[in-house]
């Protein structure tokens, strides 16, 4: 489990297709405190650490994960949002995030409003019903509040701090973003289905 509060921005150092995709991520985390088998959300995708070095860790990414997320667009040098798994007693500053990406949303519009940036994204139609104004979503692993919804389109506002401490300052129209809907919305919808 994660909170959607990004605690490091890593860099893709190596990519190797060995059956599964293997990625080396350079990080500012103290890797001596990371165990092999630990879960680290990388752009919102819960990935398992399979090797460690002084300032990097490796993850192995299945074809299923590549196919359901934007990880297939990773290139060496790309910056990625990182969050280590939640520990009992940690502050829950965002919302409950599983690291299980539901789909990919597209940035369709970006407009600066004062120092902030309003971003409009288009969700896959099957996921749009789970996104509500003032509800939560995780986008590339970042816990965010939805401002408004219009069909499959929804708006998010990014303050300067968020753009500085995440990869959101790098984003542009047309970018594909990992989307995880709020777990509570998923269960409410399921309860409504089964009546």
C-alpha cells in the first residue's frame, strides 16, 4: 500500500528486455534500507525490487504491466515518481493507493492559472464512472484531488510545489499517464452492481 505522496524522483538508468522488461532506477533513497523483494511504486506502478546497488535498484516488469500502463514508453534518462511502501505508523498524507494501475489517461489540455497549472485528462470510458469531483485519483503515483468532471474528461490542479517535487513539471499535452481510481469508488460501484 502507498499514499500517493511522492518521496523521490528517480531516473531510468538502464532498460533491458529479457523476456520481461528489466529497469534500473537511480534513486536518492538510502538503498541500504531497501530489501530485495520490497515494493516501490514507480510512476504509480507497484514494482518489486530484484537487485540493489549504491544508488540504484532494479525491477522486473511483466508484459501484463507494460501493456496496462505507460511503462512501455520509458526510455533511459526519463524521470519517474517514486514512493516506498507504507509502513504501519506512517502518516497518510494522500489517500490509500494500491499501486495497481487501472488504465492510462491522456493529457488533453494544460493551462497556467496564476502559479498553478490546470490539467485536463481523458480517462478510458470504462473508468470514467469512478472519477468524481472532489474525489481522489492517483496519476503517475501522485495522490490528487479531482476538480471537475465532464464525461470521461476530468481536471486536476497542480501547485508549484507539486510540479517541483514530482515529474509533473515535465508533462505536456498528449502524454499518457498511469491512472489508479480511488479504491473506495471501486467498491461502491461494485456494491451498486450486485445490489
